[in-house]
C-alpha cells in the first residue's frame, strides 16, 4: 500500500479562515488486488504566503507574525487511462502541471476576483485545457505508439467557497449536515445514455459503457467542468478514483465519513473496503475537512 499524505488543506475570504492546525486532510492510493501497476496519482496540499522560520531570536509569541498564511486548499486525483505506461505518465504529468499552473496564476485570480467572479473558474478550465494540449503533443512526439490520457478531479478550497474541476469519472463528494452529495458528474458514455433516457442509472452503472470515458485529459475530447460550492466548518470532502466507487456504495461512503475520527483512518478504511470487495482497479482516496479549535 502506498501511503502518501499530510495534514493540508484550506482557505480564503473575508471570514475567519482555517489555520494550518485546523485542517485534517490525507490521501492514500493502492494498486488494487488485480492490476500489476498503479496508474493513479494524487496530491494534497495548500497554497500559502508568508515566510518559514529556520531560526530567529524573536520569542514564540512574537514569531506568529512570521508564519505563513494559508490561502487555499489544493487537492486532486488523476486516474491514468492511456495504456499501461502512458496512463501512469499522463496522470503524473496532469497533477504536476495543474499544481504549477494553479500556483502561478492564483494570486492574479485572487486579485481579479472582486471584479471578475469567474476568475478562478477560468483559471481551472484553462489550466485543464492547457494540460490536455500538452499530453496530445506528448503522444504526437511518441509517434502515436502510446496514448497519454487521464481523468482529473481537482479541489481548490478557498473560504468559504471552493471550486471543483472535473474531467473524466473520478469523483468529488461532500458530506454536509449528515447528507452525502456527489458534486461531480461522471463523464462517461453510460452517463450520456442516462441523460438521453436510453438507460436507467442502475443499468448504466453495470453496463460496458460505464468504463468508457466521454471526456479525458489527453483523450479524444476534453470537456472540463468547473463547479463552485460553499463550504463550512466540519464539512467533509472526498475525492476518489473509480476504483473506490466500483466497489463501495454511496451508503457505505456516507457511513465511513459520518463516523470518521480523522482523515487518515477514513482513507485507510475506504481503501480497505474497496479491496475487500475485490479491488479490481487502482483505488485512490483523499479526505479533508476544516475543524474549529476549542473556543473558536
């Protein structure tokens, strides 16, 4: 089991935003019980401004002015679908490029947001398309011998708003006031048939079209969708590849998140649920929440 994560996470806005210590977030990936390799990649982190302290004569009380300020959460899951080697490389490239593009453009979008409410939505949309073009060029340089394609679901958590970018069928759920809501919509041929009324959701989920993407980064078509949501203290955010949702029902996900003690253990339990049900695909899970400290 590959275990990579940290307590990363949130914020921004005119309200009191979560501090680093108030973020509980973790990520975990596993190749599953059937696949020989893992083509999933993920990232959990934060955008911040300020300085880090290696050494200073300023006492602990005064040193708080030097600490970095958390600006926003950044988390993403990418599930490579472009072939044995191409898929893994596509997922890794997508995560790396999106981290770079979001961090480079964040402050401009933050500055423009008061007059341009779509600044962050456009940032994410354009970043996804730029990554799509980059992977297409990589495939062209490879002479068409390999395809480099991946899903990408990205969470940019400001405060109290967040932006969700989706291309493909990796998902984002939010548990709010005891109710679990799937925020993203699968970009698959099965979902297209459901939308057209040709299949019911139950039939579509078990059909051969459920694994056929209608949109992916580096694939035949990329159709990024950006959704804006409102967050609050205690809301739990889950990002996952379809290796989780193939085996773990929404009811079980809700149960795990509703009873969570911390993000790390929730990730471990959800991944184990997928493995116990067969683990036929790579499975990746990110769980995060902002928790008030006592007295706040």
